[in-house]
């Protein structure tokens, strides 16, 4: 069934309802497989594409829009899960969501093509296994929406190079890689800005280490609007930071002062979401601790202790006070097996769903196709506004 909602004389927004299908997991658990609408009513209400003085005739609650993604390099680990994916899941009812697998970012450093393709599938399956609902969120692959690359070039041409040379992450990686550093690392923040600005979001989930990139995004949006949109509607929104909640930053198991990372050459530094129970127990048994008695939060001399307590709090759902009362007097020898068991049990349903999703690729493929189509509708419109503002023609100008 198709319905039309007119937002301005120049544009008709169409939504398409697709009948849901169900799939049965082992044990009889049912999971919805509804297709996605090309543009929901809440998107129409929250987008900036409604012409001034015009209102939609449909009364809908306005949800703020968010956009976020994770790179598909290596195995997704507990840091990715607690710092990003789990928070998306916990908040997906509150927002109009665009979640994507950022494969274009991955190639700013050399990648094995086969591993990259496999990583995209695994990351998307992890999103769904963790609880991202495609009926509530657009789930797609970055490279499947061509507007990401095209807008990046337009913004790159309008970005002062000294803005990019000041970025902390570029400086750090340039120091490590020397003359081998690629241009993609320099322009990486412009691609990130394009990822965000294409969807005209209100909020962007960020951690402390990503604040500088979001500030650059906001600077680019303002610069573009000021330079090209003086007598026309502003092309880009000025997105705000949605700060991830306290405790979402998970540190390395071998160094409590460094983030858990896929790029760390030490496999024992992280808990991968697909690790077996035995591997999880082994990594936690061997993880770095200290010689202090008892367990405590926020002692600057005990970063590993705070990190392991943070993980335990996350997998049990308990408060800090409850965790302190339960384990504060324990030794490491008593606490580590407890933490391992809790982590294994927390990941068990996610790993079961992940396995089922990979065994039913038709479901995953449909989610990604529908998500890309819905994302492309919004992104292409924003790209069109940007090209028009800059004087870049399109095929319709020659018809």
C-alpha cells in the first residue's frame, strides 16, 4: 500500500509499508523481519526539507535524529559494544536512527579485500544480534550510499588544509607512519563530516576522543552555509553532541590507561563479541591487575581495577553501589571467574542470534538493501542541495 504526504509544491514524500515476515530461532523465539519504509512520518516532521511556511498535514511526534557507525575492521569487541552499539539499542525508541557500517573509513589504511568484505557482513550481523531493530533504525553499509563519497569531495574542496593538519589523530598516525601516511588519513575528518551532515541529524553520539571531529563537522557546516547559502535555505544542520554515558569507555585488558582496540596487536587485550566462553575466561584470567587488597573504583593508581569493575557493572546491569557491596572485599582470584561467568552469560544470547543471522543471509541482505534505500533518499536530497548551492549541475538541468 502506498500513501503520499505533500510537504511542499515541489516534493512528494512516499512511504511504503511492507508486510512483515517472521523467522524462528532455535527454541521457537520469534523475530520480526518487517521491511523498512522509504521515509517515515517522523523523518518528515524532523527533517529540514519542509519548505518555510508549509506544514505536513499528518500529526506525528517529532523525534530527534541521530547518526552513528562502527568500522568493520577486525572483530567487534566489548569496547565497540558498550561504547556504541549497546547504547544505540538502549536508546533506539527515543530517536530517528541511522546506523551504518563505515567501510569507506576502513580503507584509509591498507586492508585485505576479502577480510574487509567479511568484516562488513559480520559488523552488520552484530548490529542486529545486539538488538538493533530495522523497523526502528536504518541499518546500512556506508559505501552503498554513493552520496557519502560525492559530498566528501565537495566538502574537501571547501575545507582549509590547515584545519585538517591540526587534527590530533592525524598528527599521531602521521608520526607512526611517516612518509607512508595516505591522503585518506588527512581527509578522514571530511568523510566523517559528510557521513553526519548528509542525514541532517540533531545529535551525534560521541566519546571524548571524538569531540574534535564533531567540532570540525560543525565548523564545516557553518562555513558551507555562510559561504554558499546566504540567500537560500541552509544546506546543513548544526549537529550537537550526544555524550555517551559514564562507564561506556572500555579499556584494554593489558593496559588500563589505553582504550580497548581492534588494532592492538595483542589479542589478549580485548574481548571479542564472538569469543568462545573458554577464550573469554582465559583472557580475563590473564588480564593485567595489581597487588592491592580489595577492589575499588576510580583510584588513579588502579586503572585496571576500575576497568574490570566497569565491565562487570555493564554485564550484570547493577549499580556501582551494588557492585561495590558485592565484590569490594574480593581478591582477584575470586573476582575474575565471577567476571568471566557474567560476561559469558551476557554475550550468550547475542552470539546465538549472530549465528542465526549469518545462517539466514536473506534476512540480513534485505535489511541492508532496505536500509540503504531509505538512507539514500535522505542523503541524495541533501547532496542535491549542496550541489545546487555550489553551482554543480545535474542531469535534470539538461532535460
